[in-house]
């Protein structure tokens, strides 16, 4: 016997909420690592990054490289006469 529609809808909604919470947790960990880096707390940054799954570490790495490049660009524009 298949599950009732309301039960299936509830299960699917809870799965989506769970995925959203997991994504938010990953974002918070990456932000925490960046905060530690601002303060020069390398071990704490490493600890936060170690909590992320490998595929998220790749995303963080790409985003950090792009952010560094953009920051250099903006800094160069700020120095221009």
C-alpha cells in the first residue's frame, strides 16, 4: 500500500528543509573559517574547513580565489587617481 498524499508531501517538505539546513550549515562553516583567517587564526580556520565535505572545500577554494582577485581589482581601482 502506498503512503497517503499528505504523508508523502510532508516527507518531501522535510527532506527539502533538511537540505536547506545542511546548505546553511556549510555556508556558516565557510564564513567562520574566513573570520578566523581575518584574525590570523589559521588552526581555527583549518578546523572549520575540516568540517566541510570535500566537494564543498572545492567550492570554497574557487570562491576564495575569485574573492581575492576581485579584492585586488577593487584595491587597484581605489588607488587610481
